[in-house]
C-alpha cells in the first residue's frame, strides 16, 4: 500500500524527491501518512479535495483485496 500511495503522489507533484509515506499501525488498521513539499500540497489535495478522495478510493479498493483496513492522511 505504501508503494502505491508513494507512486501516485510522485506522479502528481513537482518535487517527487520530497514525497514520503509513513506507515502507522493502529490496532488492526493501517494509517498511511503522506507528506509532500508545501508547494505541492494543492496538487495532492485537488479542487474541493477530489484528488485526495480519489487516492483514498484507490487505496481502499486495493486494501479490500488484502482484507486490510487502510486510511490515508495528508500531513503538512
């Protein structure tokens, strides 16, 4: 999952070298914290959060194949 989020984010931003994804395990569920350059924050979130929602939808679909609960958070 981490690699998937990292790949998607790197394709969207102007500074792909500053993209990082951290995994945090929370009692059976997994939280992926996505960090990008401040200039790229809007590109990852999108207008009205549409890009962020799309990323979360793709990750949710991929996590269902593995029977895991995964959340994606975009962190400043």
